[in-house]
């Protein structure tokens, strides 16, 4: 298999910073010797391992210190980090920030070389287990991803297909909204009636939480379908909060007049109120 076939993968695809080149190569080798149905769990395990492992590994660093590599650009221990993403851009940038190095630094290039060796070894390990009949997948999607797909996955909006950690690109609060804490002093959980009600075009929804918990405030239509999240699984401190419902759905489109519901959910409390949008 000519190495030139996969040279395009360098730098995340000719320097585009997309899929890490070693992941690209590992997946290609797996696909070359397995069926489509067999390759998917193997590739998922390989890429998930890359996302969640301190790289380069201790073993890769030790081989360098022992002088066992054939190329000796840098034979000392390199800083390690968890990339959290199969994307070259995120993986390399996070390492550079952690190691305080530049992309052009010889130590960064050595880092990627050692990670490629680690990935090659892991690919062999997984294929050996597969052909021996004892491969058992261990990778589990991160909880933040499953929370996002609770709305964006096939069950509701069906507009996202990924296994990548969402916060790497979208941040901890991917649904910015006009939620404001208006009073830090409170002694109960409560969801108050929106005002004005009926409303057009917007209304304010006030709620209180008496201790720090993860909070979700959703808007539902008369059929019970979630149409928008005003607060999306955010950890909030005790206080009284006020959120604005502007009569739009997830896509930003105006919704029809009618009956809607707002629901407050925390780790220990849930309440729903009925609202009326008139036009």
C-alpha cells in the first residue's frame, strides 16, 4: 500500500486542521481488513481512545529517552495532554497552549510523530483483539455530548450527527440567551407565571433556585414537542432568575399563535406553566 495514498492527511488534510492524519491512517487500515459493520466499532474505539488519553503516552516518551527511535529530532520527555477531539486543529492547539510551544516548534512536530506511533500501536492492538475474537468496546460518549443530542439528535430536532465533544467548538453555553440573575437571595425552588400573559412578541419567565443545581428551562408546544431551550443544562447558583421567551423556535423562526408551556427542570425540582402567544 503506497504511503503516498494517505499523505494528503498531513496537518489534518493538507494543513486544513480537520481530521488528525494518524486517525485518518488508522481508520483506513482498519477499513482495509474488516467489513463496514466490523470497522465502525473499531474506529470508534480508536478515535475515542485518542480523544480521552494523555498523549504522547508515557511509553512513547520513554522510548525517546532511551534513544530507541530511528530519528532523533528530540529525545526528551514531552508534555502530555488530552485533546478531547479528533480534529487536528483542536488537538494541536490545546497541546501548544499546554506546552507553551508554537506550531512550528520542533517539539510540536515530535509530539505529533510520537502520537502517530501511539496511534499505530493502538490500531494493531485493536485489530489483534478483533481477529482473536475478544475485542470489547470500552469508549463511551461524554455526558455533554449526550445532553446536546437529547435535543439535537434524532429524537427531537434531528439536525446533528456527531460523536465529537460539542463544547470544544461551541463552548459551555452553546445557546446564549437573555437570562439574568436579578436577586441572589432566595429560599425555595419556584417557577412563576410569565408576564405579560398573553404575550406578543415576547414575555419574561421568572424562576428561583435555592441551591446550586443544573438548570433547564424549555418551551414546548401544545403537542408537547420541545421548540426551544432558554436555559440548557446550565449549573446555576442560588437566586431568582429571569429569562426572555421571544416567540421563536430553535431555528429562530417565529412560531404561530397559540398555547405554549414553559418547564423548569433542576436536579431536584420540576414545574410547568401554561402561556398564551397572541398575534
